[in-house]
């Protein structure tokens, strides 16, 4: 049997990193004072201080359910009568040095969680959950005292659900992740456009203007109520954003008469009084749906292009006045107004009212804005933007952990506010879905975003608990998986990792032939990395089309994808010239919109996501996929093998590697052929997909 002193040493290794006083929780706690021994919560009781039952009973009930979901057994909620092994929840107005979200945990014969306010006690329970998740069987904890306090009041995640529809179930998973890591605000970017305005998203039920809400997905008022109730129970505020007057194609399609006459068709005319009047009517309905104290109106990227100087002055001043007009109206509804920075580049003299909170993404003089009376948020695009599937932006998690600080908004130190300035609300991680409904699927986006959520959670809490990012990764690994989150779950596989196995020969006789596979019609019809697909194909006709062998709403595997490339060559005189060549070969297309997209978008061919420098083949489909090897022969069986890895795809023809691309693909599992009328004509056999 292990001696007690060795048991204690083992527990200290489990709960605290070697050579470090901090516990293995994320974000790291501000202060941890260990003492000898262990504390047990095996009594299975959560005791609410009777004096604060009204404030803490709902929290205790949720905490009980979370312990059960975590696998820590059944707990009961009681009032008074504390005994050894109990978890006690109380409010303590004498807890010095804590703010409303701070907490204190005394780990002894009982575990006492206290705070100045309910939010602090709630955050204390997050720390307990993470500690217990590392030892769910014995339900023991180290003895000592935790005193913890966030540095920043707004620890935020933004999801662009305007360009890419996120199901409510996925948003609930993000709320669970955010709460687990003590992030407290979800910013939903609820309207936007993609594909040059051919796809639009407006995600909120709107009765005032029937037909404005997106047909492929919008959130009903009932769903938003349920989502906000859940968020409230998890210590999170949901802040809505309706983007205006730019990024407004959903509005200009609905109100063509309000389209800006001299600018992009995606811009509302800020010189037309009707623009403001209709938007006010819209806000009359949308604002009351949300509980958050702030309402975001966007106002970013309203570019004046090649207007004359006089027109630029007119539209620039009207844009600036638009901000203040909408701010005054939003404040009349009892809310604060938020905008993106960038108005500074506009001509005109009107300044935003000091009551406007500014999300700083492209301008960086936070100190001056704070001195003018504004509250600011660090949303610097170069450090805080993720664009899944795109080849630009991206968060360097190691750099953020080692070097980024919420108060470092500018490279010019004279423009940065003090770390503790109360008008610096905090910072935000952004997930922008520029690829519209194409690009990464929900699981891929979450897999990409999670490490950044973890890093930003710690840096915004304000206590860096590891010497470097490598140390942080070791610690954060002990906090996974987040309980109750399902969006990382892969498609279930059978024996030996087999996801799909169709050995029999299937014939596709025409370009309209489609054979449903078992995943057709399911919520998920694609397999994320890692995966391997093998199949034998025999092409019996040239179709002059893409020749889709296997497809889903997101991906096509084609036999005859054609693309045009420009190469350098030598002419008869030895002079270097550029020559355009057309190549037709097996190819992969990362796409969407063909079958499951918004009918209003009229996407008759697939929109392709990953963007490379290659010419467009039509006004809707950008030629941004890749071809592999040479054209398939007629009436010959050929073996194709595709291997999907993280950020990497390999293509084999008859065992020979014909392509190795630095791009991430999912494996389509919905159909043999394609509902777009671009099906492969031929035979397929021995189709097999495995999850490795």
C-alpha cells in the first residue's frame, strides 16, 4: 500500500505543475496557498448558506447537475447543517480585494466557496469542476486556499453566424466551453453576406419585415430566449450585432430603394432618411429580444471608393452622423451602443458620442478614445481573428500566450491605456466565416477555435500561470474534455474504424444519376480528419462536366475537374511568355450551396471555398480547387486513394502519389454522384472510408 506521504506527493503532481504553485486549472488562479493533506467532497452534499438561499439556490441546482454530468456522482442541495465533506456556497461581503466576479475557496474538512456576488461564487464552482474532473473517482482535492479575481470584466468570443449558419445546438456547446474557461460574453454577428453578396444571412426571426430572415437558418425568438436563459445560468451574456450600414446586402436586397446609389450594392444609403426610419422599426423588434446591456450595430468597412472629393465628404459626414443617430435611438431603448472602429478614416467632422463603446480592430489609439470618454475593447485584427479555411489572418496561440496583453492595442506604447483602466473592458477572440456556408464544418471550426479560446480565457482573466505556451498546453490538456460538449464527436465507426463500406459495383448512367449513401439527409454527412478513402472507378463516358464521383453539401470528389492555369514558357525566339493551359483530371472541390444552401441565393453551381490565386471559371464558382495527375482513361478500372489530415490532403492514383496539398478536406459521405447534375458517368466499386 502507498504510504500517506507518497499519496500526498502524487496528488500534488496531479493538481499542481512541477515546480509551480498554481493549480492545474484554466484560467490560472491568482493565488493558491497549499497546506498538507487532502480535502474530500464524498459527502455528496451542496450546502447553500441559508442567508443567501434566494441568490444561490439556482446556482447550486445547476452545479449539482454539472457534477452529475461530469461523472462525480449524485449530489443533493441543502440549506444549513454543514458537516465534513460538504461543498458550501455563500456570499461574503468582507472578502477583501475581490470584485464581483472574484471568489475564495477554502479547501479543508469542508469546501467553502465564497464571493462578493453570485458571479464570483459561480466562477469558484468552475474551478472546482476542473479540479474534480481530474480525479472523479476519489473526489479528493488538495488542501489550501484559493483567492482568485479576473483582471478584465469582458472576456469575449465572437462567432460570425451571419455568413455561416450555426445550429442552436452548436451555440450551446460554445456556451459550455466558454463557461468552463470563465469567459463571460458571446458576441453573435447575426447579419452579413458572402460570395460577393450572392449569399446573405440575417439570423433573427423578424415579424416586422416578413421574409428578411434567412431561409436556410434563422433563430426564432423562442430559441433565442432559451439560449439566453442557458447563457445566464452559465455566467455568460449574449451580445447581438446587426451590421449596418455596410455588410448590409440582406437589407439592400430586401429594400432595393435604400441601396446606396454611388457605392457598393451591399451598402445602405446613409443620405436617405428612410434608411434610418426602417432600421429604427427593425430595432424596435430586435432589441427587446436580447437581455444584454449592449447592442452592436457594426459600422465597419463602409468604403467610399472612387467618389469625387465632394461626394466623399457628403457620404463620410452622413456616415458619422448615422452612428450618433442610431446610438441615440438605441440608448432611448435602455441599451448601450457598440460599433467597430474605422470611422476615423471617414471624411467629416462629427465624432461618435462618448457613450459609444468601440471595438478596436483596425485603429489602435485606445488611449485617446478613452480620454474622449469611450469604453474600448481590444479586437485587433492581426492578433484576434480566425477565418476558418482561409489563407489569411489566424491566431498565433503561442505568441498570444507569451506576449499579447489586452492593453497592448498599439505598437506605439504612448497610445495604449493603463492595464487597469476601467474603460478598457477587455478583449475578444473572433471567428469570422468569410467562406460563407462553405469552408470548414462545425467540428473543424470548433477544433481550430478551442486552443485559442483557452489561451484568450487565461490572458483575459489576467493571471499567466505557465512560463510559456508549451507549459500552458500541458496544463490545459488536463481540463479536457469539456463536459457535455458534443460538437467534437466524430461520426461513429464500426470495426477497425470503418465508417463506410460499399464493395458492390454501382453504375451511374447519366450526369443526373445520384445514389444516396446512408449519411444522406443526416445532420452530418462528412468525416473530418483523419480519414482515408479508397475506391475503384471506371469512367465510361466523357461528360464535359465535373464528373462528381462522391459528394456532400460541402465537398465533391471529381473525376474530371477542369481548371485553367497560367504558366511561363519560351516562344520560338527564346523569350519568356505566359501561356494558359487547361487541365482536366481528378480533383477535390471544397464547396457548398449546391443542394442544401439558401434557395434565395440561387446557387445553381457549387460555391468553392479555399481561395487561391487562380482565375474564375464562372460568375458563381471560383476555380480554387485542385486537380491531381492526368485525366482518367475511358473504360479502365482505376484505384483512387485520398488521405485527409490536419491541414493536409494526399491523392493517389493506382498507388502513385499524384497530389499533396497543404489544404484540409473533409470526406463526403452523402451521395455517389451529385444532385447538381454534374455526376460521373461510369462504375464504382470497393468504396471504403476509415477514420484514420
